[in-house]
C-alpha cells in the first residue's frame, strides 16, 4: 500500500501529485494542478486500485472527456468466460474506458482476477450480485457481514470501483408497496437488496454498515459508485418521489465518503423523457455537490427494443452535455438478451458518438479537432484521410466498397456520382469544366 496516502483523494488533499494524476492530466490536456484540485474536492475521480497492475488510469468528471463503461459478464444461460474475455478486449480496443463485470453464475473470482491482471480499463463490479454466487446460498440466508465481506473480497482482487446500493432503506419498501410506480424497481442490485430487506426484516446492510465499507474502500482506494436502486425503469416513473428521495440520501452518503477521503461517483436515472434530462443532471449536481454523475442512457422512449442503443445515445448526449461524466453503454440487446460481440460493438459506437457530441457541446479542449480534420478530408474527397478520422473506419470502408460507383470516378460515391456537390464546387473554384453527363 502507498506509504504517504491511501486514496487519490487523500493524496490530492495533501498536495501530492500522483502518477495517476499525471497520466490523466496528459490525456485530458489539463494541468496536473487542475486535476489535483478537483480530485481533492470530489468533482473528479480516478478509480485506481493499486492491485490493478494492468490499469491505464482515466479521470471521470464533468469537465473531462465523457467516459464510456461497458457491462459484461456471464450468466446461467451464457457461461463462456472466453467469449466474455473476447468482448472485454474488443471493447477496450474500441475505446471503452471501463468494464463492469456483472457475472451472475459460476466461479466468478478467477475471471475478476484475470480482468485485473490483463485489462487496462477501469474494472467495476456489483458485490451484491456476487454474494449469492460466492456463498452458494439463498439470498435470505445471507447476513450483513456476508455482504460486507464480498465488498472486501472484490477490493482485494483489485477492482477499481464498486456499485453499492446504499441509498434505499426500509422506507423504500413502503413506498414501492404503496404501488404508485408502473415498473417498481428495475435495478438488479437494488431489487436484491429490497428482497433481502423484505425477507429478513433488517435494514439495508450497505446503508447500516456504510462506515465499515468506507474503511475497506479507503484501504484499497476503491471508488464507490453509489447505485440508484430507485432509478426509473420507464418514462412514467421518471423524476418521481422515490427517485429523488434516494438521490437526497446519496448526497448525504457522498459527503460521508469525502470525509473519509473515499472517492465517489453517483449513478443516475435509466428511463427519462428527453425534456427532463437536463433538469435531472442539475438536481444531481446540486444535491451531490458536483460528484461525477454516471448514467445508464438515459433511454428517452420505452418502445424501441432492439434499438435501445439509439434511444440511449440520444439521452446520453443530452445528459453528458448537461453535466454527466460517465455513460454506461446500452446495446441493441437491452431488455432482450445477453449481448453478443456485435451487440457490444453497436452499443459502444452509439455511446462514443453520444459522448463525443456532448464533449463538443460543453467545450472540452480539442474535442472538435477530429471533426475539423474530417471536414478537411471530405472537402478534398480524400477517402483515406476520412477513414483515419472515422469513429469506426472498417464499417465506413465496407459500406463504400459494397456500393462503389460503376464509373471510374472514385473521388465520389454512388449516391451522387458526378452530381456530387463537393466535386462540382471544387472544380468551379479551380476554374475547371464541370462534366456531369
């Protein structure tokens, strides 16, 4: 363990510039002092467990580039860890900054440890998922200590952040039983905590023993991602009392974590009408005092199964433009199935487009430079230069190659041919004959 400090936040508050802060500053084209100051006040987090040897650190915060998280992991119906590892490395190659292992079947620890040995992206987990699997016991037989011990196990394995559903309490049970929500709870972790409280009659262990969890996270510099158990699962439940009351509690828990030098992110809503997204971001920033906001989507309509990577990208762009720092990708398989390799690709590309569009809108340094280079390449009809700037060059090349122009005028495409506006203007400005027929 580091001798001078335990966490990035503690180091920042002691005016220590860590190697991770230097890496983040270089990636973001910011000064190390800019990064240090904001890690110290909690508005930037650098999830970096010292046991994650292969980590290439990244910062998450509203004035940094918007980061992308990819959810993966095996389930009872899809058990192949080799396939999941292929997805992981593919996601990293496509630019995902974080991988969340949501495995819910089998011997999960070796896979988690392999991720921390080999994957350069930040690794996140949801310990409550793993508790039932780790102990191989029914949910109602687990104790509060069992849950806390799994948090410790994940920290010791090297994960950089853990989603903990600390914000729901026994009061939430009564709110849900009152039946005012269409979708009740759609958070998998939140539903498990809810079910455990309902069956045992006890308080949420992640809330009741929060101070003990903070000590674990401080010791291993594990960032807490405060899970939104009451996130809306449909548009009708968005921005309701249940969601906002939990957010207020998450704001209190954020402050308690900061008092222990523990880094915190706050998770945000899943399904939100487009016109409510910016307000949701503002409320979170106010209540949680600028802690980085991590959102799933948000999805802006409920009627697009098979296309929810698009509905999430629409919401994600608005959310990130309005202050969200971290987008959890959504794939075409959302609500339908475990994503395959192609689904993962589609989800990442959609999220990256949303993040990039938002970064331009909120004035992140150099965000638009790639777009400007693409514009130059298009003006010159320089296809090789366009591939270099494309977010997915292989797909762009394949589309063009599959529908190439019949005539030998490869400077244009098969949509316009010699009617191409760019070609005509270039020739006109050069004083050349504009040959159409």
